C-alpha cells in the first residue's frame, strides 16, 4: 500500500511539471495519509496554492493526480478552505 513517504516523494518529483502545467506554487499532503490514520479505502487529500487562477484546469489536475497515484484524490486550493477547518488543515499540511 502507498505510504505518506511515497506520496510526498512523488509530489516532490512532480512539482516542476505541476508548476509549468497547472501554475502550482505549493503542494502538500494533509488528512489521513499525513497523520498515518489512513485505511485501504482512504482518498489522498492534497492542498495546492496556485500562482494564478486556472479555472476548470483544477479538475484536470485532480484527474491527473488520480492517475498518478491510482487512488481518489481530494484536491483543495488554499483559497477554497472553509474558515472552520482552515487552521486545522494548514497546521497539518506537509508541503514538498
């Protein structure tokens, strides 16, 4: 099964391409894989900060990451975080 280390390593490897293709400034892991409480069915929670708005390409990025990891991705932009959970996620995120 994929681990936190595997995910972070792959995100680090992909970061230059993601910056070019999708204007990703920062990318990180949060949620169950970040705190090692994941199960076989867990999705991968990824937080991105973008250099500029990319519109519908955010969905292309999510699908791309799902293909890379072979698992459902919950992709969230920092600006889209709800205030009630924002601080918790920002304290937990592991950026690469």
